[in-house]
C-alpha cells in the first residue's frame, strides 16, 4: 500500500477516515502471506501561521511550534509529534474529536466557525509479511487526509488584526501549494530543469512525499455556485486542472535492508537453478558460496 493523500474540503472527515481504516485493514487481512495484524498509529496536527501544533496534546506548543526536520530517506517530518497506537475505529474517532476541539477557529463575516489553519491527519500502517520461503518483510504506508483552510479576501471576511494575519498566512500557503502543483505538472509533461518549491511553506514540506513522491493522490475540489465566490471557484478549478497533470509511480515501501536481503536470496536461488541446469542436477545441492557465485556470474 502506497502513500496517499486526500485534499478533503467541506466533507466529513469522520466518514472518510472510517472508510479508509476499515478498507485498509480488510484489504491487508486478505493478503496471501499476511502474518499478523498491522500496527496502526494515528496523528493529527494543524499548521497555524506557518507553525506546527500537535492537536492531540493539550499543552501549549513550544515557541515557534514543533520543529520540522528532514531525514535523507524519510523526507520531512515533525519532531516530537505524537503518534498514538490504535486498534479500532472507535479509538480514532475519539482522537479526532479531541483534535478537532483543539483546532484553531474564529468568527468572520463569511463563517462563524472559520478554520484558521490547515489540518493534517496521518494514519500509518506497518505490516509484517512472510513470503513463500517463510522470510519476514516489513512494509509501511501512510494515509494522509488534509483539510485545507479556504482562501480569503479581506474585504469579504471583514478580517482585521489577528484574523487578517491568519488569512494572509493561509493565502500564502495555498499560493505555494499551487506553485508546487504547477511545477510537478510541468515535470510530468516532460519539462526540464524545473525546481519544485517544497521548502517555501510548512504545508508543502510535510506533503512532499504525498504530492510528488511515492504516492497516489486524490484531490477533491469544493466549488460554490454563488457569483460572489466566482474568483475562488475559478482558482479552485485551476488547482484541480493542474493537479490532474501530475503523474506519480507508487511502489511498495519496504525496509531497504530487508529488500536487499530478499533480492540477494532471490538472486542466489536463480543462480542455483542455473547451476543445477548446467550441471544436469535435478534438485538438492549446497548453497553457493561467494566465490562460486562470482565465478558463475563471470561465465
């Protein structure tokens, strides 16, 4: 199962998470070489004024928010973000209610409970499989659901002071996301020397692997029929049109060490079969040592 992201606008997060959770567990239980129940963890954060806050922690976040670090293999991640082990959807639902309660909202002329931040929910699955030879392999996958705060026009919302600052941060973040989507679309169309500006915002840093990495991406665009929202609707349609052009190739997330061991064992087995065929051996035989493998490869 590959990394996925859903831009989930004005729809029920609870229903989406419930469907994804049950589908993922059901699918994994049907796998032929599945050996044990997957380990599942749940995390929930908000990006408010370009600062990251853990929505599952009641304590006030550190000054400047949680730090974003980068790992050479795993990419960007949030240091200190709580990942809660879960075994049933009821546990996830309880955590979502807690996180939603902690999320930053405020009243504007357009919405009495306007979201003042982007919210990212991550459900992580770690699976242990056994292949035909009885060897264990560990695979991992993340399902990210993202609720983007809507773009705002100050003259429509009547925002001043903190509300104006929040709206500016939201619009800047969405603009950067649009630039990333455009750059990825250009790469998919074969353009060269395109720089994808992931580092220009917190949101695009955290969504790097989901947007342009090992992922399958779904974007749900919410439109308004009201003429007062014409500009926002047109902008959303342009977002969706650009996102459609992005082409990613998802592969299984397997532990590099275990993958190397598996590939070496598979190669060893192929060489054994080749040697047996050349020598007319129908079965059995000792495992090839390194010198024998090198000699065989040099023929």
